[in-house]
């Protein structure tokens, strides 16, 4: 494709699923980027269909992923925002139909499934990536900048948490999903925490794992603590808990010359859920009072948070798709091999936890 063809083409996109993932993340981000055309939204829920058509008046709706694949000749890209157990079969069907694919995290329910999808995409010459959006959280971008500047010296310990007070399981599929179905907080929140730890500090192995189901209707896990030992020497403590009445810092990072502590959660998701747009000037900006603390006790400075940037995922993806897709040398926003490494950590954690019960 020459430059003129690339600049005039839009990436015809279908979003499959219009729950939290489709309605708050994918559809708004796709619609906000002029290089994409949001063509189809697939949902079998009448209320979600009504919400989709009210917000995106020119977008057609279909009942399921099969209806999307049947219209593959009208599309370039499929985004899967569906429950984890569906990721492998739906991604496989979309790739085989000649489409490029974005899969929400977790990539699949086993690392073997993820590896099979990667091999299939390579065989077919298709683009396949995974939506690890929290690589573009403002607090994570702030921490990456600190580490690049070696502002903490040699990092020894990394603590990362996603803790929530959610005594009731709101989504029907989550209430019925076992770990084999991709249910539980280790797959859900853990996919983010593990990916961030590996991105910051490199390959790791699980040296301790606690997996518990505290809520009476939880069929997988909702209280998880992992210890990872990275090849770089850093120890990561990753905590995810859906029944947490008092929440700890989002990040606490300790190094040889200082530390960094950050409370609160990135504001991009709640901002869009409340009706905001990724195109708004204030999108991604965090209130000053949530600034992290950098330094040592008695010598702490407030460090403003970098602006969050979820649109960057789709910007990078468009760069690659419009430059020739799988044949382009431009990088993927997320290499699916990274997601496979996270799945292997999840598998290690489950095996280790099962041995110590």
C-alpha cells in the first residue's frame, strides 16, 4: 500500500461484546480515532444494543460474533471484548476469516491456546494483538519514567495492587465461571498486574502464591497474592482482592536511593463510564491531590502523575495496519507473546498454590 492509499483508507472495525470492555474501552477509543471506522457492534443483550445504537447512530448491530465473521468481507479488524473462555475460538475464527484481531485480556485461558493463536496469525499473515490497556495508565507511565531516569537507584522491591470492595459478583458470566473458564481475579486483575511487572522488571518466576475464594458465590478466586522473583533481581509482590474494605497503595517501589508510593486508580475508565470522551481535553488527567510521593521518609516530594493514554494502543495499531499489517516493521501496541508469558505466570501460580493447600 502506498502512502496515498494508506492515508485515504479507514480500518473497518467490529467490536464484539458491549459490556464494560466494549462500551467503555474499545468502542469509544475506536470511534475517537479518525483512522478507524466503527462499523459493527455485536451484542445479544437488548439493553446493550439500545445503548450502542443510541451512542453510535451510524453503526450497525448484530447479535453475535458469528454474524460478524459472516460479514468478514466488509471488515478489516475484529475486537473481542467477550468473556475469556470465548477468546480462543472467536479469535481463531476471525483470523481464519481473513481478519486482524484485537483480543481483550486475558489473551486466552491457557498459554498453549495463546501460542496456537500466535502461530495461526503468523501462518495467515494477520495482525494479532492483546489489549493490555494498563500499560498506558498514568501512574504506570509515571513509574516507567522514574525507572528510566534511575530516580530510585537500584530497585529491590515492587508492590502493586488492585483492591476493590465488591462483595457481590455483578456479572452473570463471572458468577458461573471457574478458573478453567477464565474466571476469577487472577485472570482478570492479575493479567494487568503481571503484565506491568514483567514490562518493568523483565522475566520472572512465581516463588509464592496464595489463591482464595472469599465470596460465597465465587467459583474461582477473588483474593490473590503472588510473589515473583525477576531475573533482574527485583522481587514483585502482586495483590488483587475483590473483598477489600481498606485498600493499600496502588504502587510502592523501593530502591537503593529512594522510593515511590502512589495511591488511587487511573481515572480513564471512570471518566468514560461517566460519559466523557477520549477526545476531551481533560481526558486522562489525574487530580493533583492524587500525586505520588517520591523520596525517603522526611524528604518526600509530590510527583504529579503523567497523563493517561489509552488511545495510544489504537494509534500504534493503526500505524501498523495502515503500513502493511503483518508485513510492516512497525511495532504492535502489545506483542501477544508478552500475554503468553503472563499466562505462564498464572499457570505457575495455580500449580504452586495447589501444592501448598
